């Protein structure tokens, strides 16, 4: 016998939540690896590198939009 439409929808929702949990797990493993590799210690240098060009244009402007 073929499953009802409601059962198929329930199963689809279940599969989507499993994929979401898997994606969250991958993000958490990536964050743990970054912490283990001491990326947090390099964060200030990375942030400075990202904003260097904008601050070179206008050193007194700290807003991201330049307004």
C-alpha cells in the first residue's frame, strides 16, 4: 500500500532536519578545527588586513558604509 501524502511530507521534513543537523555538525567541526589551529590568535591581524584599504582612504571613518 502506498503511504499517504501526510506521511510523505512528514518524511521529507524529517530528511530536511537531518540535513540541517549534518550542516550544523560540519560548521561546529570547522569551528573546533579553527580553535585547535589557533586561528583566534590571528583574528586581529586578519581583521586589520580586511579593513586596511578602507581606513587608508579615510582613517577617521569607522562605519562600514562610509557615511
